[in-house]
């Protein structure tokens, strides 16, 4: 049974959903509710729902702000928006955040059931994620903070810099969307994923140039560059000297 959390500032909406939707028939279990985005984040971290049904405009924190925040905890959480606001900008934001359905109030029960069924189908396709382990190892305050996410991304890059690495791979490891990861990296570091990866590779290349007798093309391959000329170009861009010049200068 997949766990469902309802987040809406209107009591009658929450009560109506709880009573009218045949949760068990849909393979789901209603586990709780929240009346605004701020309380929603707290409940999400505490209850770890699989499916969220949320309004957009709510006090303290909007539904979209909440979704943006919780995606760094579990990108596989299925989100259904149920709102009375038709603004195209809201729909665009929801799509960027990976929302499954954008339903307008009042919605027919069949429309809501169809959205929940789609969420269940998506969840059935996914391998089970050990997201709870993340909360066992770190506090809630650490995991919502963008600094934590960027720190984890940089640690992963530093560990696997010599492999074929891209933004999607790192985002998958951190259970977030590429859009969200790209945004927080830019905000926290002022740079982008490619620059972080290149810096990690060049730092290790510098070490190899000084500590080994490896040829330049061997070092290029060892740090993840298949093209030696491209490696030399990136090396000079970052250090202002070529790999050979760096080795000779340091020696």
C-alpha cells in the first residue's frame, strides 16, 4: 500500500478527499494531512509519503515552494497538484518540478482517481529506495538545506571524477531532478556541474603530473578525458599553463 499525504489550507477539501477517495481500492493508504507548505514539509520528512496531493496557494509556504524543497529528499515522490488557480505560470513551474498531474478545482472524483492510479503505476516501476536511511544518518535540517545537497554532489564528483560522469548520473544518485541539482549548484557555488567536474579532474591531474612519470595522454585518460588535446585545453584554461609546463615548473 502506497502512503498518501494531503496538503491543503481548506479543511473541507482535506476532509472530502479523506472520505470520498477509495484509497484501499487504489492500492493506497491515507496517512496524514497538512494545512500549509511549511507543515507539509515537516509531515513529508516525518511520514515519508509516496504520493502527495497538494494545493498551490497556501499560507507560510506555497505548494510549489514545498515541492521544490522536498524533491531534494526523494525525487521519486509522486506529486499531484489540485488547485483553483489557472495561471499558466503555475502550470509551467509544476512541470519543471516534475509534478505528475495538474488538476483544477473542482475536479471530478474520476479525474483524481486516475491521477492516483498513474502515480501508483509509476511507483510500481521503481526500485525501492532507501530514503529512510538518509534521515537516519542526517538531521532534517541538514537534508533540506541546499548546502547539504551540493556537498553530497561534490563528494560524489570527487570520488568518481575519472569515470564517464554527467549531471543526470549525479542527480540520480542523490534522488533529485537534474533541474533542481543544477539550480542549487549554481546558487551555492556560482558555477555549474561541468566546471565542478573539470576542476576535480584537473586537481587530480596536477597531482599525477608531480607524483608520477605517466605520460600526458595517460594522465588525461586516468582523470576521465578520452581526448588528450581537450584535456590540455581545459588544463591550461584552469591553471594558465600546459600540463608539460606545469610539470617542468613544479620540478
